[in-house]
C-alpha cells in the first residue's frame, strides 16, 4: 500500500530564516505531488503541484519554491521566511491521470517568530 | 471555471442527531466528487467519493449521492458521535489538469 511521509511535524523559525520541508511517497511510481497551505481556521490553498521529476507548477506567486529531485520526493523551500508564511503545510499525492483523489500527509505546523 | 460551494459553519449538533452538510458544484465535463475529513491538528483523510451521476459514496456511516440534476453532493449521517467533530471538505476533480477544486470547509461540532 502507499504511504506518504511529511516532516517535520512542527517547526518554529525566525523571520528571514530559510525553510525546507520534505515529503516522500512510498508504494507508487510517478505520482502527482502537491503542496498546500492552510491558514488557521481556513481552507486549502494550493501552492505547487508536480506531474513528474523536475516539473513544477506554481499556483501562487510568493517567496516559496518547490522542487522534485526524485520521483517520490517533493521539497518546499524558502530563502527568507516572512511572518505571513506561518500556517499548516500539507503535502499530498495522487495517481497520475484525471479524476483521482489526493492523499495527504500529516502536515507541518510552521510558526514564524 | 469550476467551483465548489459548501454550507458555512460551524454546524453544531447533539450526539445522535442527523447530519447534513450541503455541497453544490459547478463544473464542465464529468468530474469525480469527494468528501474529506480533517480532525484537529491532522492532515485530510479521504472520507468517500463518487465518480459518476447517481453514484453513492459511503464510509463510516457517512453517505453522499452524486446528483447531476441539482449539481449537489450533500454529506449525510444518520446518527453523529462526538468523535465526528472535525472539518469536512467537499472537492471535485479537475479532469483537465489533475487538480482538485476545494470547498471552504465546514466545521462540525458534536456536543454530548
């Protein structure tokens, strides 16, 4: 069966520091991968998605970036965090192709001080 | 473009009450429809899905029927429990580019 791992679970960072969140998927090949952000008490905002290695689509212009160095690895990065980057970050995967459900990791709670 | 509209929350019910959370959608083509549940501090879990008109998805006592004529996918449960307290998200698949279109989420609070 497929599993998705996301870490760390919580992170406290100062403003202006860099960020790296990692997500890996096991048990499937060539998945679609997604990064979402969820502000407190709010809905989901799609940040990036990827349909293959090195293929990244950005949905929201901001100081975050994403990379997919391996088939089942998806990394969310920032060179300099802003206060507004605080939130709950969720990684998800789906099978390749349309009409597929997405399956989520446990999320990373990011607090910027 | 495609969109999903959910009833605003929070929805507060007593234990053993009947639950309905409304979800309507606009879409071109033939999307699949999903309900997800998010417990406090956790990621989203797929609760149920339906892939074509008149399909009924069900799981853990929850049900939803894909109604193309009313463009709806309402979530129902006959008798809720305190453990059902969570945020529920309705979503539809975007067949063209592999994304899901999300509703805003509905917070459900069940009181003992």
